[in-house]
């Protein structure tokens, strides 16, 4: 598990290779990541946008931007946590993701950028 704290918002990520949705003979590897976002600040925030950079070992790079996460724009009061999972496919058996969220402080409408820590996407046994 990897984690980071930006503006007193903690983001932690755990990732798992999903073999039942992968086809290595066709260079298709699927990973599921589990994210927890915890508001350790003293103000209520709402997750408005996300940005992902996705890299694989054959040199492919994708950028993904969108509103909210998994169809939601969750509001987090101080001390609250939001958890979700999603997936990513690669054309190689090694890669990584990193990104950020844009959150709005509901008290004054200001926006903050919260880092999502870089995490590896690696088929088990590949880096032995």
C-alpha cells in the first residue's frame, strides 16, 4: 500500500492484478486498485475532478481526466473517509499510475489539488 497526504487529505492506494480479466497471450493485463480518501483537515471538501497518468513498460502513456470518481462527487466532512475501487488495463505486464484530485473547500469555494501517490502495476512474480 502507498499513501500520501496533501492539504491534510490522505490518499492511500492498494493494487491487485486481476488474472480472470487478463489475457497475457494477447498482451492484455488488468489491474484493480482500491483507493481510500480521508479528510484530516478541519473543513468540508468535495471531490470534483480526477486526473490520471498511466504508463506501461512498452512506452505507452495515457492521460485520463474526468468529473468525480466512479460516477460520484463525494463530500467529505472533517474525519470522514471515502473508499472506492476501479480498474486499469495495460498492454504490458509492468506499469504504474499516478495522478491528482481537485477538491473544493465548501466553506469558501476554493480549489485544492490533492496528489494521488504513484503506484506500480506489476503481474505477480514478474520482478522476482
